[in-house]
């Protein structure tokens, strides 16, 4: 498996682990390139809720992707 496929698979797995609404908001922003206001209008939620979902998504994705890529010998934090 190529490095690109491995990264793509890791991202898919990390996305699958997100809450359904958080994943939906993240994909609408990153894949569909919608603004927070557009996402809020389509989902009938506030722009602040969109911001919270995005923050949650980015935090969880960072945590999950960093965890899978961290070498086992790494001893500092």
C-alpha cells in the first residue's frame, strides 16, 4: 500500500470515529467548501455551533492521526 493510500485510510478511519453531526459539519466545510454561515443555514444550527463542531473535529482528528503516526520509541511529550 502506498503512503498516500495509508494516509487516506487513516483519515477515513479517524473521520468514521467522529460524532455524526461533527463529521457532517467537517465534510461540508472541507470537502464542499461551504462557509460556516452556509453550513449553519443548511443544518438549521447557529454559526457558533458550527464553530464548536469544527473545533471538536479538528481536535479529534489531530489526536487520532497523531496517535497512529507517533513512533513507539518516542519518549518525550
